[in-house]
């Protein structure tokens, strides 16, 4: 009898759990506002990622990490942190880098069940992002971004994917066309898989003469047809202007005016100034008030975990060395109090009264130098076709080839320049809007191209293909510059083509139970079952109870 009672209790508990499981409400964008079925949605969030290794130096003034720890793959960490995120009252976390090859079911299920959305940056440290100093939108980045989206498509609490974070600064506005091209292609892919996730960008703060044109450029329509195809959906501003016990007039009135007519949803993708400690978080009251709700849809406080920056030390908690215990700091307590005061932010305008518009793009000037001609969609098939024609190709002597590709390209291009040739075919220019035939190819293919150019110029002498042992002669490659050019032309039908990208070959499409960025399609891997699966499980559990109670099944 005891076993029967225990069995029944377990079944009833399971049934109770399944009955109470509800899918998290979907967030959509209408015009420049976010909505759920309950009305306006405001991001009340926190940055959630442990900082990776930071190597200080003159070329790393932003203290950007060179490694990362995927917080959404740490099931124990997510379970440990959930009670503290709930104490803060957050509804969104922002994660800066994730590993698409890892399993995220437990964390995503944990946060979804608690009503917490995720904003996921698609970039990775070092070679996994659009580089502000040498920008390109290439097949390796596109594939990486698509694989991450594919991994997270089955979860119902993905609010947005960011295509970049602070890539554009005051003297690198020529990066903007590459980010806009990334948004275009990622948006096309997301639409093709019927995902509801938004496409965003997180911008650095700074002088409005470049910051505002960048924002307008990322949400404009170069075709002047009011099309959304190249526009971001969600603009984030990393804003740290409210320091100490400030006021709306002193800290936010200017930025509010700058974006008064902005056309897509906007939020503070980071906030929490540390230059006038202690952090009182009184900006929260302004951010969720009628003073700012016409433009802004909340924000992300920085940061849950400790993080070093050029300005100082951030962080609201400390984790014990064994990873099991969370100790909160005063920043946490004060933010908890301020977030707790946000009970009913303005619920206007209604969703039906807000419509989307996509204006013409800003022109170039001394502070903003971005062309409205965007890079083409990276074409892996064309790049691979071209690579197969090379008589000399990159065959590295080391498995850590990413560390040497850049320097070898510089070497090869230097040699070509001395010989009166150029590397224009692998280059791009975001100011002029001119992009070489191979500008969207993987860096290794770009390197092979430059090596092959040098090899052809030197009469295809084997020693000219060495490059310190990193090159190899391909006897089946095109012979002579004329045939090489003909082969290249045959591989690329239209160098400026745009199209809806697809997953790289060999990557299986992750299923989605809802057709949007919906609930996991499997309850056995730690994710929440879909409604249909819940019904089936309830039926099975009900039959089990009936069978035991009637004596059809016995327990021993």
C-alpha cells in the first residue's frame, strides 16, 4: 500500500506540473514598440555572462575578452542563479557569446518557466565577429550566426539576436554597411524558418553626430520603398550617462530628444554608471516612466557577474570558488529595490495604433561615412568553386591556423603590391560601397587567392607557393592568369547578389514545435514539452492511475 501511495503521489505531482506548464508569452514588435498579449512589453533585464580572459594592451582599449564562458550551457549555474534573478524581478537576460555545439535545454527551460526572455549576441571573441578595424561580412561569420540561431530556434524565450555589439565607433562608421548586410541576411533566414525572434544591434554611446546617423542607418531602407528587409528590429544603446543620484533632465533629456522620432524598438542594452559610486539605480524610475516610454522599451543593467572594464569594476554578485554559492552585493540590493518599484509602466500606445515605417537612409558627412550599397550575401558555394580553381592554396603546417591567416594575407598582399598588383578582389570598402568578388569568402579562401595570385605572377614556380611551408601546389588548378580569371568568373554569376541564406551543409535543422522560436520539441532533454505533448502525457498518466486503482496493474 505504501508503494501504491508513493506511486500515485508521483503521478499526481507530474500531472500537476504538466497542467501548470504554460508557454511564455511571445514578444512581438509593432512599429517602435514591443508587445505581448497583455500590452506594452518593457525589457527589465540584466547582463548575464561571466567575463572571459582579457588581455590588456594598446590594441584592446575596450578590454574585450579573448575567451568566453557560455552561461546558457551551465545547467547548475542557471538553477543556482534563478532565485536571485527572480529576486531582482528581471524578465530578460542578455548573453554576449554562446557555443552552438553545446546543449542549452536545461537553462533555456529553467528561464522560460520563470518568464525570463533571452537576448543573445551572435558574435564570438576574436575571429567570430565583424571586426571594426578590418570589417567583412563573410561565409564563416554567416555560418556561425546561422548555427547559433538554429540551435536556439526551438526555445520559446528567445527575444532577439544581436548581430553586433559596439562594432561602430566614431572613426569606424564604414563598418555600418557590413552590420546592415548581416542584419539583412539574418533577418531573411529567421523569416524563412518562421521564427518570431527580433534582429538587433547594441550600439556604443558617444557623440550624437555619429551615434544618431548610425542608428538611423541601421533602421533605414536604401531602396526608398518603405521595406523592412535591411532594417534591424531592435536598437540597443549601451548608455552610462546617469551617474550617482542624477535626474532625467541632467542625464537623459538629450538622448531622449535624439531618438524622439526613431522608427524601430529601442532599449538601453547596457546601463549602470560606476564613476560616481555607489550605484543607486535611480535611473530605473526614469527609464520606465512616461518621460521615456515614448521612445524606450526598458533596459539591461550591467552586470550580474563581476566584470572589469576601462571604467572600473562592475558586478552585483560573487560566486564561490566551487561554483555553488551566490553572495549578493549592495548593487544587487539597490537594483532589486528599484526594479521592485516598476509595477505598471505606461501601457500606451496600443498595439493596433503603432505601425512600422522605414525612412530613407542618412547621407554621408564628415562624421558618418557609410555607403547605402551593402555587401552581397556571402556565397559559400561560389567561394568553394573559386577555391577549387587555385593552382596554389593555403595548406597550413599548423592546426592553429587562425593565428597566422591575417599575417600571411598581409605578406601576400605586400608582395602583390610590390609587383604592381592588388588585393582588391578580397577587399571591401564600406564608404565607397565597392566589394571585391571574394570579399565575402572565408579568410582562408581569401589567403589562398592571394597566394595563388603571387604564384601565377611568378610563372607558377613551386617555391613561390611555399609561404613558409603553408602553401601547396594544386596540379588540377587553373594554369595562367587568364584561365584563372575565367574560372573565377564562371563560379560567380552575380558578385552583388543577395539571397536567403541556408544552414551550412552537414548541419541538421533544429525542429521547432510552434513554428516560431517556439517551445522545445522534446520533453526528454530537459526542455518544456509542447502543449500537444502535455496532453499525450496527461492521457498516459491518467491511464496509469486508472490501471493501478482498478487492479489491472500491480505494484511489487
